[in-house]
C-alpha cells in the first residue's frame, strides 16, 4: 500500500492511498450510506459487486482517474473512513486547460463532521494543482443542502446549472 499523503484532522491523522479491489465492499457501503445512495448503490454481496469490479478495473487502469481512500494513520490501514474519485480532464476551453473533476465524495457516518471530508477534499485540490489543473469542479445533487454548505465553506462556488439524462 502506497501512502499518497498523511492528513491531520481533529479526530486523528489519516492516510490517503489509492483504493484497491479489496476496498470495494467498504466503498459500496459508503456509496449506499445516504438518502440518495441507498436507492441506487449496493448490495455488496459477491454477485452485487460485479458491476463495481468492472468499474474499478477501468478506473484503476486509466492514469486520468484516481480513486482514493482515507484510513486512520494509527489504526487498520484497510479501514475506509472516506473516499473520493479525482479525474483529470483535458479540454480545449480555457486555452486548453486541464481540469480536475471530483466525484463520489463520501465519509463514513461515524466520522462525519470530524474533519475527514475537509482534509480529503483539500488534498484533492492540492493534487489537482500539483498536476497543473486550472480548476477543480464537482457536482452535487440539488437535494444535498448540507453538501452544498460544505463545498462552499471550502471555497467552491455554485457557478453552473447541471443537467443529466439517465440512459
């Protein structure tokens, strides 16, 4: 396990590392552990994990995507307290700017409001800057008022209206 960063938080230091296939059950539980994810993610039994395995393999094989987990520094390094996906998107707009897209930010319920989300997202912004990105963008469901406040506290601005078409 390669540690990408150590992050201090009020609840104790965390290590950030690349997610592994062994993390998938924990990641699926995090995705399903909220009012919206409960309706679209899970179960984490062996058969239910197959679409997640395929998605993980694609993410892990592509250097433009980084799926990370945060674990307690002084505990079990396999314990997953938080996760996010950071994707690097080249484009022509903004003079060919590289942008970072943050997806699937989740913190385990028992660790919310303890600084893990702030530390992990701050790390993601720093990693995007280190890789030469001109901006970091993310979307969050319109019904997640608490998430909106969280992102705004970190300096994100609700600058666009997003649209989706389910297929």
